[in-house]
C-alpha cells in the first residue's frame, strides 16, 4: 500500500491539525471531494467536530453516505474520529431526527450533568475493557497503541454508554473511559474499522502513536514494546479519569513595528514603563515576551494541556484581514498537537471591501487555520443584555448560537472579565452580592462582580452570575473566567469569584488571572471546583515552567497528564 490517507471533504470543523498529525507520522493526505472516488481509496479517515445532526446531514448532502457504507463494507482500513465515531452508531440524542450510519448498534446519550460539568472536556483514559472473544486472555496486548495509563483529549457532550459485554459479544473490541459515574466508549474496533471518541491529533505524542498504529496497520501490539511505549503521556499514578488541566495563555498583539508578539501587563497595560512609578511612558514600547509560535511550541513540549491565543487588540481591527494571526495558528498547529483556542474578533464584521462577514464565517476561518475553539468576549456581554431584554428568550443569531449550532457548544468559549464592586450591605445594590473574606478599601464586607467589555475598560450593569447563566443558555460550552482585579498581580486566583460562577453554571470553567507560582494552581484546584487553570506571565517570564507546575501538583496527589 502507498503512504497515502484519504479524508472526506465535508463540514467537519478543524481538520488542519489532523492533516498535520498525519503528515507528522509520515503519510500524505489526499482529499476526497467526489463520493465516486471513495472506492479508489486505500485508507479513509472520517473526522468530525461538533453537532451530530449537522455533520451527518453534511455527509448526506455531499452524497457520501452510501459510498461510505460501501467503502467500509469493502474491508479496507477505516478510522472515525469524534463525530466520525458517533456517526457509526444508529443515532444520537443530540439530534433524534437524524440517523447514523447504523454500522454499530446503539444510541449516544447526553452525559448526566447533575454532578459534573458538561461538555466533557479534557484529558481522560482509553483503557481496554473486557475484549471480544478472540482477545480474551491477551491483556498484555494493546489495541492500536492504546495504553490504559495514557491520557487522550476528549471534547464532547454525548457518548455511547458502555455496558459490559454487549459490544464485545458482537465481536467489537472496546476501550472505555469514565466521566464521573458514567463509563462510555472511548474507542472501538472490529476488522478494518477503528474509531475514537477522543481526538488523537490533539492528544500529544500518545495520540500521534495511535494514528501511526492505524495507518501502519498495527491493530494489536505488545504494550511493552518500544514502538508503543516510546511515545506515551502518562498521568502521575496511572489512574483513570479526567485530569486537572493546566493551560498556557498567550496575549498577542502588534507592536509598534507591526510584528505580532506575546505580551503581558497589568490589566492590559502592556507598554514598558519609563520608570518605577505607576504611570506609563507615552513612548514606552509594547512589552515583547517572545514570538507566539515559538512560545506555544515550548509550552507544548513542557506539557501544557491546551494553548490559548488572545488577540487583545482585535477589537480595533478587522479579523477577516488579520492574516498574521491566521498564519500563527497555521504554523503553531504544525508542531503543537494539543487543543488551540483563539480569542479576539469573533463577531459579525464588515470586511475592507464593505462585505458583511458573519461571526460563523470568521470562526470558520480560524477553525480552518488550526483553531479548535474560539473565545468570545465583549460581544457575549451585548448578547446577554439582549437575551435579558427579550425576557430570557434566545434570538438565534448571536455568535455563540450560530457557531455552537454548527460546530457544537464545545467549540465556543466565552471569556468573562469581571471586577469587584464593594458595597457595605447587599441592600446597597440590585446585583448579586456576596460576603467576602477580603473587605474593600473602606472596610466593605460585601461585593458583587461587575461584567466589563473592551478588556476591562468599560463596565456594564450586569453581574457575573447573570452573564454566565445567559451564555450557557445560548450554547457556550466553556467559560474562561478572568478577574480584572487579579490580572498581572501574581497573587493567586480569585477563589470566591470562581466558586460563584461554578455554582451558577453546569458547563466547565477555566480559572484565569493571578497565577504567580505552582502553589496557586494547587490552591485553586483544592478550594474550588474549577475544571482547569490558566497561567501566562509566570510562564512567559521563565519564572516557572508548565512541567514544574504539573510536577508540583502530582507530588501532592492530583492527577495530571505529563509529557515525560
């Protein structure tokens, strides 16, 4: 067989990272745009990101459904990823009106969010369960390089519940994962078919090993062999379940020479100071902490679970014309195989030629350039204000709604920038006030968190609980929770703020702003229910590495993914 892989060209979210991963392990990608060409393919991968119905209908509209079933029946190698796995089943609760391919019996169910956030986002296991009859008694062997001690990246709200023995009785080999109290199918294989609920192209070296094993035709391998064990990413204790995520964030903006640089400052004041005073020099240069692509690669190699780019000056520019930022995503995704998030300018815009470009089209540009998630900031506040003005009714046209409908809510992050407003008693405000352990400048014992826009420069009459609840209702899948008061202070996360938002929503929350040392990460994971924690300046300045933070957490009993 040749060293080629065929991918189906249909609405599938970010496929650039998959292409880069395939090329990384030594294969060439050929796109299939005509369903008739499927029969000529030697190996086919069906990627998919987002909504079950949207992706399956895209296959149907493009005329791929019938030829794809015929290809799979021909016994030639086939791999499905994420929705590519889901589509092999009969259907999904995500869209009861759209049928799957029906190759595997079963229906996907939504995770129970009573005791855990949904979507399920992060690094989890894919441990081989009781295998089909032909594999029983061979527990030392690994299915396509999957190892129970490895961690792989998942991002989904719906999954195939795992019932011991059901799929195995029909000849399927199953690797499972657990989220909370629920066991689900993490990967499945039979004959020429292999599919993963996780994203191997976003699972670091362990994921690349899985892709290579499939392409090389290595169905079963000795789990102790060097070819499988050489590229592993194990958690500190070999335990299953979701790890604690450590995310590296890069604030990117143009300097005075027009080059994009990584910068950091106090509350978005990113120019160098002329002296030790609190005022900045009008002529101070934009603080340059490094090149975005180089820093992103460094953090990936140090074990960052995700990389976030925030284009902090995009509100003054047209993102459609922001080709340097798109190029950064393209170049980063060539060597960084963990999820990439891009924030800044994800909104309806008018292009330089006067053409209106929707937020969905802008997001699609970022996805095609290598982003896995987009982050929406100020426009989410405006959308929330309109949501409440309509009596908590959805409008259907906001960036959050249109993007999540097309790509799934897991692709949409809302970045919230609140700041404290102190009051003497809760009666002094109509907003949601809390009693704080950190009194205000005049001894005030209560505060509420005011939402801001434009990077904290403008406050709105809305508290953080209202905004969080609104964006969740609109389809946001994750909240990046900043804190204007903590930004750039290196004094630790605002634990009171995080706990308030976690009590408000059922979607994952990323703690941001204030991290200055590994102890701050331990504190936020132990004292809040946050799902991830983000660091920036402490990494950029070289004070600590991501690996040092993870080692510190692991030594204290937290389950983390390590890259060594």
